[in-house]
C-alpha cells in the first residue's frame, strides 16, 4: 500500500482507466489490480472501488465523464 494507506495512487488508477477509455474497452477488476502489482482478493477489490470513487469525484469536479464504469467483473 502507498504511504497514504491506499492500495494505489489514484493518479495511476486514472491513467489505467484513461488508457482503457482511449482503447474503447472495459477492463476487469483483476486486470486493474494486476497492473497495479496486486493479486485479486475481495478486500483489494473493495479498496480499488474506493479509489475508483475518488477518481470519479475528482473528474466530476473537472467536468469529466465517469471512468469507473469501465471497470467490470471478469465474468462480464
């Protein structure tokens, strides 16, 4: 975890989401976690969800569309 106690830096998560958006593709929770150097676990997925919320809140303040909608379950 980062020094802030987060699973990952929200800026890094945002960059992953922007890359998926530019490619026009969804990305799974496990893929995001793997790109961040983590194995998938439910607690890590929940921590990622918190970061996704923060990324979208920050983007909303800038008038940007939501990016968290790109993150899906692997079965989807």
